[in-house]
C-alpha cells in the first residue's frame, strides 16, 4: 500500500466520527418533497465536508511522512559539504622541497662560518623554523595520501624519518643545555648538525622519488622562478644577500 493510500485510510478513519456531527436528524413533516430536498442537501454538504477533511488530512499526513526524508537528505548534503578538502599534491611537494632547500642553506651557513653573524647564530631556532614554517609533518602525510598500497606507507615512513632527524637536532641542543652552537667553542657540534641536515635531505629525496617526475620537476621550476624573482627585486640598499642558492647567483 502506497503512502498516499495510507494517508487516505487514516483520514477516513478520523473523518467518520466527524461526519456524524454533520448528520441532519430527520423530523416528521407534512411535505415529503421538502424533507427529501433537505436530506439531499445535507448529504451533499456532508460529502463536501468529508472530502475537504480527507484532502486536508492527506496533505498533513504526507508532510509528516516525507519531512524526515527531506531532513535526512539535507543532513547528508551537509555532511558531504563539510568533508575537509585534500591539500593539492604539488603544494605538499613544494613544502618538502622548500625544507630541503632550507637545510642546504643552513649547512652552508655552518660550513662557511657565516652563522657566526649575530643575525644567524641561533641554529636551534633555525631548525625549529624549518620544521614549523613549512608544516613538514603535515605535508608528508597529505602528500603520501596520493600514493597507493605499500608506496603510501613507505613514503610516509621515510618522510617522517626526515622530520625526526630535524627534531633530533633540536633535542641535541636541549640535552646539551645550550641554545646554539657557540662561536668560541664549537667542539664538534657543527659536524653533528651538518650530518643531521644531510640525513634530512637524503630522506626527503627518497620521499620525492615516490612521486611522478613531472610533478616534482614542475615544483622545482616554480621554486627556481620564485627565487630568481626575489633575487631581482631585492633592495640592495638594505645590504646584500648573504646566503643565496648557487643556482640563484648564476
């Protein structure tokens, strides 16, 4: 039985007692025709009244029956619209490559001794900046989600290994009770940091190998273009670029 038929049946059940209230009681009369006319008129009014009542009841019942379905559909649509957007793969690769670039820059600063400049002394802070500014861990996870099967697991593992290597450098300074490599007492600390940064690059390179070469190359080209533009627009009245990438100087 359809929804409409159920509604009609329920409406009829409700309408029956209501119809009795409109029934005209017959009284003796000397004119049979008048009684017949009155009875016919009352019957027509009764039918009209019952029909209107049924129509109204069907409409109300239909609204009650279908409302939960509509509400459920609306709820489903809201759930779909609230689904978080996946970060574009190339944006993830961009962050990873920027981190790799930053580790190269920091290694050059330490190797050349330019980190001794007061503005670049805090190697620990620089490493924290590398981790947080590019959301490395989140980028590794989001980027790995584009891979399938074992590649997804393996790429995520090697990527998080790079994150852990950076955290180890920070923990090294914490364990040593110092905030930075001391200018007047290196005591081999710079070698530990440089090796740690090299390990990060090795892990990130392995992570990038899991992705299509065309995508990786496109992101590398974007970074080179941005660096070149920054180099050209740099205001030389503020000084000189202390640690440009070798490619930027060409």
